């Protein structure tokens, strides 16, 4: 299991700054990769399923993969694909 960021993300980087395993990328606004992206992503291989990022997200953009609404299911692959 892992957590997944969806397109409600506004890239405020609050979650990335607090993730204990640095699973959320890009991690900061000054990362050169951040400018061209519409959202942040969670690395499923680094996420330890602590759930802390969910409560930190003011946009409610982050879900446990098990709780992803059906119309957002594709974001699981989109998050994973960012790291491939
Ligand atoms: S659930 Fe925990 S480990 Fe996974 S991305 Fe969120 S803060 Fe990081």
C-alpha cells in the first residue's frame, strides 16, 4: 500500500517538507523539476504508509491507495510513473 497525490494538489510543498522518508517529490519549490509539474507525487517504494501527509494537505489531495475514488484511480499509476 502507499499514499497517492491527486490533481487537487496546489504544490505548496507542506507534505513534502514533513514526510519522514522523503517520499514526496519534488520536495521543494526551488527544485528545477517543480516548475513544469502540475502536482507533487509520492514514491510508492519509499512511502511507509504513516498517513501524516493526509492531514497536512489543505486541499484533501492525498489518499491511501485503498481509498482512492474510482474516478481518481489513475493517479496511483501517475504517482508511480513519475519515479520510473
Ligand atoms: S504516508 Fe507518510 S511516508 Fe507516505 S508520503 Fe505521506 S508522509 Fe510520506
